């Protein structure tokens, strides 16, 4: 059973919101969940309306049945200090390196090391035990976007030029082993638009080439059309009967002129064209043969209530 859920998606698709909703859905089943972010944007703090997250696991939500969501903003520099203390027992010397900017220098010239440190903290949290059992039932990672997800997760390749042997190489190998195991699933968030769908298709190909396992494709912000297929077919051909449209509006107590009726018919055509494009993009996603989940558009934006609604959709 998967315990590490990696959530990625093109910028603007709502991947952070989806990761948060997924964590809440797991907590609503009574699980103890750690929700991590690694991009330094403090997106989780904004979503849950809490102060900026430190490099400390902090509870940010409760679920029924004893479930809890903890959050952690993973910082590469703090992770490196932790790593140096764990493996080399540098203690105060590590703090001195931080003060002179050496740590930032190291992670800047060796970006592969930064990714190992970020994923390494998630790896540790996924495997950590307390009182003889796993500290967390599940870990959800709000990962970098699809354009960077493959190199971010391919930590073996990223450290190949840095370390052939030793603790860093051993940790990269261990992380890669977990990412390729049954413990991990990668979920890709998309909208039914050309660019997000294409990035999703590309990312699936890249991830599977690395022997990483896809969990599901999450189609976010889904809008259901109020028109049936027959009306959509007429609208796209600009053949909606204006007399029927006028009659329907009058029945609803709305009296409008011919010009406004024509404007509404034009908007109906634009809507029908968009629905057609969305269906084409959905067909491209379905052709992948992966599990697909849909989350409805939240017209009033994302707040605590809408996050819980999305979590309930995940549970369903």
C-alpha cells in the first residue's frame, strides 16, 4: 500500500491545493499524515491560514476518527545542517558554516545535492518510527512542477557527478529505492487545457522511463456544462434557435432585446467550443490508461470549507 504520495502539476493547475486536499482526505480516514512542501513558497501556510511554516513538523488540521495533518516546509540549508550533524557530528561547526554562507554556496553550485537533501528529509519522515510503529501513516509531498519533477526525483543521476561512494551516494540510492517501490505513487494534476495536458503526458513518459510509478491523473477545476450534447452541437454551429432562447428567457421573467439574444447565442458558441476542446484533452488523458480523478471547480475560491469539499471528493 502506498504511503508516500508525490503530487506534481504544471504551475497554475492547483497542485498545492490538491496535495492539501489529499492529505485531508487521508486524515479523514483516521490517518496521521505529514504534508510537505519543498519550494519555499509557504503555499501550505496560506491555504490553511496559519503562520509561515518553520523547519519543524507542526499540526495544522484534524480529521474525524483521530486523524491529523502535520505540515513541514523542507528547507535545503536546514536539511544540510541536519545531515552534517547526523553523519559527521559537526554540531556547532555546521552552524559556523551557515553563518559564513558556505551551505548556501554548496547547494547553489551543486543543485543535485539540494534535491537529495529535500527528498532525503521526505524519505526519513516516510520511514521514521516512534514507539515501535511508523510515525506517519502517509506522507504527501507538494513537489516541484511537472517540468522539473523527473530530475527532482531522479536523485541517483543528480549526484552521479558529485559522489560515487560514501554517505551521500548511499542516501541517494536509498531514496531512489523507496521512490521506485510500492510505497510511492506519483499523482499528476492537470486542467483540461492544451499546455497542462501536454506537460502531463510528457511527465508521465519521463517518470515511467525512470521506473517510477504513477498513481493517478487528477483533473482539477472541472466545470460541468449546463447544455446537453444536442444543444452544444447546435451552439457550436451557431444554430441555436433564437426564438426558443427568447421564449425561455421570458418564461424566466427576463425580457431582452434581439441584440442581447444574439450576444448570448455567441457566448453559447464560445462555451460549446471550449467544451469540445476540454473533451479532446480528456480523451488524451484517458488514452494514458491511468486512473483519473476529477475535482470540481470551486467558484468562490479556496478556503477551509472548499478544501474539505475537495477532500470529500477524493474520499468518494
